[in-house]
């Protein structure tokens, strides 16, 4: 496998993508899917996914802070076994498929998700929901598998699950961070076992880590001037645009 080499323009693009993504995550709790999708346009997905896992662990620890006392462990524990099953499925898919196929598959997932997010932002709240007995197993397996294959997007299923649990705002944010951290740690162990933490992946993490910290620091101190609805539409449109080069790989 050839060493990863990026041009000055590509390095600048990656820095902007990281600052944007972690600025959003620091200020709103969202940003992983956007940053990952922007970066795999120039960095191979087989390199980026393990590196993004290490960034997820570091950023989750940075964000949790004193909010850890609000974690609703009673709602986390039943979810974990199903999530572990999803991680096992995701590791098999990640190690079996080549980088080009994974990038195209990510493009399809991001395209469908972003199109749905944009469509939902123009419709009234409410709609179809999973039966209660299916919320935990389906969302757990889907979160574990999706997060392991793509290094992101698991938060979609976490949100669906936590919304069904009707947690208070502080508990929701803290529990979401704890679940993302747990998923990242377990899938990180899985990547290590199957030998996916390559030299390039570790170098990408080391280079991205300080930029990620700056993004979170800025995000924690900056409140978005746009409304939540406008924000959702901007993110959806950006994701939709990012899915195009992935589909064309």
C-alpha cells in the first residue's frame, strides 16, 4: 500500500473540514457525519475510518467533561449488547469490501440520509416511529454496523433511540456522548485486532488531533447565528453535495 501524500491544497481543505465539523460538534453536538464525508473525498476511506475513530474517542472525552453525571446508564446498558452485534457485522463488511466500494456505499448512505433530512425540514414534525419493542435491537445493530463500516452516522440511530426514551436535554446530550464514546472504543479495539490501524491512519489522527481541539474550543464559545431549522438545511445540503464525489469514485 502506497504512503498517503496530500498536496498543500488538499491539506488546507482537510484543515477547513476539520475546523468546520468540530466547530459544529462543539457548539451543537453534531458534525461527525459532515466532517467524515468531507474528508474521504481526498483521504482513502480505509485510512480515514480508523483515524476518525481515534478522533471520536478524543472529542467525546473533551465534550463530556462535567456532563458525565447526567448520563442515563439505565438506558445505555440494554442498548450495548445489540450494538456489539452490529460492530461485529460492521468489522466483517469493512475488512471484506475494498476502499472504492466502501466509498460508494458511504455515498449512497449519505445521499439517502441528507435527502431525507432536507425533506423532513420542510415537513411538520411527527410521523412514523418504530414499535417500542424493536427500538433497542434494530437501532443498536444499525448503529454498531454503520458506525464501524463508515466511522460515522451511528448518531442517527442513537438519536432515534434516545428520542424514544424521552430523556431531558442534559441527559440526552451526556448519554449521546457516552454512547458515541463507547462505540468508538469498542470498534477501535476491533480495528486493532484486524490490523486496520495502519501507519497512515495513525499519522492522519496525529495531524488532525490539534485541529480538532481548536474546532471544539471555538465551537464551545460560539453560538450559531442561524436558526436550528436553517442549520439543519445547511448541513443537509452540504452532506448532499459531499455524497456526489463519493458516488462517482
